[in-house]
C-alpha cells in the first residue's frame, strides 16, 4: 500500500459515508441497532476489551488523554479513541500515543466495501468498530473510549466499561440532544451502566442530581469529582484543565479499588507528560513562544467562555483568528470576545464552514476591529505580519480552524 492509495481510501470513506465532521446533523444516526450488527459481524471485539468510557460536553479529549498518559506511565498498553481528528484520520485511534497503522485502516476500508447491504453504517459507527477491532488485535491492556456525541444513543455506548465519567454538561448540539441543560444531561447520563461506577465533573447541582438518580436506578456508585482537592498540574495548560484533572483522579481511584496498580509517581508524571506520551495537541497548545501563539479547539459557548476568560487574564494585546461552522450562534460568541484585540475572521475549509461575510453585519454592530479572510493560512500570515514582540496570536473557534493551521505550519 502506498501513501497515495491510503489517502484515496480515506477520501472514499469520507465521500461515501456521511460524517458529522463534514456534514453535521444529517450524518448523526442515533441508536445502537446498526453498531450492534456491525460489531457482531466482527465477533464483538469490544466485549474482549477492558474499557473506560468518557462523555461530557467539553473536556472529553483532555481527560481521556491525561488518563491514557497516566496509565502509560504505569506501564500499561493503552488504546485511545478520540474524535475528531485535526490533521490525519489515524489520530482518532492510538495506542500509547502512536496513531493507528495506515495499512490497517486501508485493509479495514476494504472490508467496509463488502458489508451486507442491510447494514449502512455512519462514518462514526464505522470508525468505532475500527477502533474496537484495532485495540483487540493489538491486545491493549485498557481502551479509553470517548463518546462521540451525546451518550445514550452514541455508537460507543455498546461497551460495558470498568468505569464511566461525564466531564460536564453545557448547551451544545441542541438540535440533536435537547434545548435545556436537563435534557442534555439526560442524554449524557445514558452511558451510566448497571453496577458500573459513574464519575461526574460537573459543578451544577441540577446536573449532579440527574446523574445521581440514574446511578440509583442502575445500582451504580456515583462519585463527585468536584469534591476532590488537589494541587497536581499538567502540561496541558488551559485553566479549565484543573477541573479535568479532578475527573482523571477520580477515575484512577476507581481503577485502583479494583486492583489496577497505579502509583502516585505514575499519576504525577503522567499528568506532566500528556503531550509527550499521547501526542495530544489542540487544547491551549503553545505553537510558538516568539511571538506567543496559542491554539485551542474550544468551539461551543461554554468552552469559548473558558478560553476567552483565560485570554483576558494575559496582559498582552491579542491578534485573534477565529472561524466557525454553520450552526454556531455568532451573536452569542461576539458577546464574550476578549477585549483589547484585533480580530481575523476566516472560513474553515470544510463543508460546514461559514464564511465571515455571511455574518459581517453582526461584526459591524459589535464595533470590534476586524478583518475578513477566505482561508485560515491567509489570516495567520496577516496576524503574524502585524504582531509585535509584546503581543500574542490566538487561533481557534473550531476544530477545523486549528486543524488547518497545524497542518500548514506544524513541523512534520
């Protein structure tokens, strides 16, 4: 298999099967019927894995990568299933920080082409069974599985994990999950399994109670991670990571109670070596120090609020590059933009990418200093030309904006 052949097969995968990353809500296929059939065809590899299930609105990726890093420090072989990818498809499926083998992906796509006609998997269903099979073949000790969207009807919910965690709940994907925090929490709570401990990282008492009630019904132990006290830190530097660290520690405590050996040193070292151990990028990622250039994939209101608050705490003038997808409520985002900044709005190179000219009237009303660009790289080069030594650049608003930027500028 050549690299070109691999690229052609992945492109076929993206073009043949609707996927949320490119197509949005139309690609969402709620329900487990399809994934149950799909897994059965491959001998149900998920039933032979020891898994940890991580859901939530924000923080799933950071939490799962921190946990993977700790388990790696403890000497375990760790599978990690995240989405979406920023640069290459194989980032979604990793073992000890190494992307899924391209030959495996290539061969697995050949199998997809031979599926029975009555099974028409979504993109995410296909990548989920791909991850299960890869981890099974490679005999991982533990597989950390991140929920794709929601929880109750998500493809990953076919697993019975050692422990489940829900990082937090915020308004996101309301068209699919519900219009209120309570409705969304109910959907996310769908990953709570019979007799499987559930960890909550949400500070909202209403959300906690929804999880507690579901835990009672499922005879599951409820653990409130927010009650933990810790001074531990991570090489993932966003202020919001303090909350995610507590969720990771709560998960580790549960794993220790069932006999999984993880030392204090493993925890400390694992949290400090996340990027090295798992090759995780995109969350408050420092691309350069001169000028200070930060990328962050936060894209919903709650996530952006956290990131913008941290930007406001940095005493530097900022050049902020932002791009959004079609379902983003731009008016709400504009209300929380950091002050003392110049803005570079751009269109993500994606089917769902929204061109800033479509919402320029809102930009004008907000009275911010802004420029509009057709491409992310054009926006970055303009910001780089304008930035002074005492200033900084921020790139975000969408996974796609950060992914495009890194693909163009990160050293291979």
